[in-house]
């Protein structure tokens, strides 16, 4: 049961900052580019966001989650061409499979699920506004956002930022740019790629601008919490926030950020390009969804970690201990123990600490944790 009005507790802390809320929490999480099946790295982000929503609801706050679908993107277009399928039909099939995996893991459907191909007009409006204000310029049918200040703002050297910009296909060597760190809000049409009309000629949205436009269209000028994988911190989230703030004049774009730690195999980031994916559907064939959820949650949310199959056995053992503890009757200290669990979760979602308390104390403390972690 949620806490009563006369038992309101201090706000949740995320990313080192308290996040006091009145009425509603507006959460935006970067969704998948639907060109492949769901791997454990994807799942980690969405399970953590699901737990944030469950915790805030338990504490008495209404929650709206927006999880976009990036269905206009270079990697998706390339995958669709390889499959010999129209990009939109290919994306729809992949998105369906992703949603099946999320449902199996108990991740609640978001209130908003904007798809990039439906937000071309808002991207055109974003680009036009940034050109008018001098934050962007037009070259050869493309519109570029001025980003020379972004590496310093993100705390990166130009060399570090250049490596990341190249990795994420921001084309820092594009000769049309005034600066290597300018990025395309609108990209002039390319052979074999979908295109839409614009004041600058046919083309399609840039990746960062898609999320900016979808977030602004859904929530207006600012968010309470923006979430996504840690690898999106730069360039994606840095440019998304900078574009929104330049367009609206409102800072900060997001009051708090949640960059979920990457899942690795050994020392390598889990990624299709590395051919080291651990697929959610494969794990769910042999393990209960609650065990897979707990595998993802039994650690600090912002820390990178290496997946080992032996950890699933540990998660299953902890899950059994937690369920056994939840079946125990309450003791005289049950209210205090439940408050300790909530205090641990409010402090940077400290699930390991909450687990220790819940398993030791049992009763309502354990039942509260099971509910908030979505383990039943």
C-alpha cells in the first residue's frame, strides 16, 4: 500500500540531486531503434525506469512515462535494406518483438510512445526556430545546429568528444559544417532513404532532433527526469538538451538525468556490432522474469557491469529469500523496517541495501520491496 498523506517522506534522489515533485512526474526515456531483438543492455534501462515509476507512484506521485521509438535512423534503414523490407514495416515487426520482451519482464507500457516518423513536422519547426534564432544554419538543403560548445559543456576534451561523435555517426568530417561538432537537425535527401518535404528541400530528421521534438511535443519545455543508457550521455543527450534549451529559452531541459550503466561481456560493451548480445528472450526461456529483473536491479543503477550467467543463480536465490521473507508475519518493528526500505530506495534507488533490510526483517518491509521492484 502507498504511504499515507501524514507519512510523506523526503524526495527521491537521482543522480546526486533531490527530485521534489508536485502532482506529476514527467519522465522521458530514450527508446530503442527497432532494427534488432532486445538485449540485456536495453532491458536494464527500461526495467530501472519502470522501478522509478513504481517507487514514485508508491510514494504518492502520479507518473507519466514517454518512451520514444526511433524508427527513422541510418542503422534501421540499413537493416531493412539487408532484409529486403520497407523500413516502416521492418521497424513495426521489431518493435512488436521488443514490446513482447518488455511485457514478459513486467515493464509497464508507457503513457506516451511517440514514433519518430510521426514527428517530422515538429522537427521542421524545431529546425526553423533554431535557424531564426541563430543557433542553426542551412547548407545544401541540410540544417545544422551549432554545437562547438557542447564538448566543454559535457566535460569532455575535443579529442574525447570527437571519438564519440564519430562512433555515433555524427559525421564530424562533413565538409558542409562550420564546426566538427555541429550536427544535422535536418538532413538533405539521400538515395534510397525516406524523405519528407521541408522549406530547405526534401530530407529527413537528424537523430538528436527527433528526440528533442518528441520530448517537447509530449511535455512542453522541460522534464522532471530524462533516462537512457550511459552511452547516450554524449553526444545524444547533450545535443538533445542543448537544442531544446536554445529553442525554448528554458533551462534546464531536464531537472534530473538517469544514465543507466552499460552491460558488458568481459570488458566489451554489449552491442550487435561486437556480436556479444545476450538476448532477453533467450534468458526468459530458462529463467523466471522476476529473476531476470532482479539480476538487473541488484546493483547501483549508474554503474557498468559485466554479465555472468552465474549471477542468475544468485538472483534466483535472493528472489527466493525475498519471497520467503515476505511470507513472514510482521513484527513490532515492521513499520520502521518498511521505512528503512523506502529510505534506501529514495537514496539513489539503493536496491542492494533495500534487499538486505527486507530479507532480514521480512513481513511488510519485504512485501513493499517486492511490490516496488515489480517482482510479482
